[in-house]
C-alpha cells in the first residue's frame, strides 16, 4: 500500500538521488538536491511522492504553464513497478492539471526506453516528434503528450 502527497523540502536529496540513479543514468547528474528543492518551492511546479512503508517509492516533477504542463521528471523504484504506483502518480497529476485549467500535458522520454513509452501509450498519451540529441547531445528523446480536455470529452460521450 502506498500514498501520494506533495514532497517535503527534506526529501529533495532522496528525490535527486532517485533521479540520478533511475532517470539520468549515463547522462551526468543535473537534477541535484538544490535543483529539486527549487522546484519544491516553486509555486508553478508540483513535486509529488509516492510513499510506502515510510520510504519514497516514486516521484514526479511537473511544471504548470498557462494552458499546458510539462512533466519534467517521473520515476518509480524498480521493485514497485507494475504495482500501480506510476499510474496513481500520473492520475494525481492529471486531476491537478484539470483543476488548474490545463489542456495538455507533455513530456520527453528516451527514445530507446520502450517500457516507458508503452506505459504512457497505455494511459492515453500520444507520441510525437523524435528529438535527436535531446539528452545532452548524446541520446534521442520522443516527445509525448496527452490532451486532457479531449480525453474528458471522449469519456463523457
């Protein structure tokens, strides 16, 4: 069992280390504790965590713009994958975005990360352009997005 809540300032280091180990592998460490802390403090950004047994087992960082949101970071601990943690984190973010009047969520994922790409497609996200060299000139990304308003309208029909 797990719960989802906003991250606390004291958790910035744990989130940063998870980002380094689960997301930024092979790219260098750019989401350091001070950068995560700035995002926790930023009123236009939500940093959320999934907690199980007193430990962070997943997290997400999403920045809100006027009509769209950008999912900057998202990770679930390998032992917790396929247990519903990732889906619950995304659903929390989508509900919050809808309340904020956000129309679209977009993100980038490593082009070779087929597991993540399947995960987002299963949740209704659509793949777009491939961005060569997106990750520090080393690795390509695929831009992915979901239009929340059209998702609601199709569910209401």
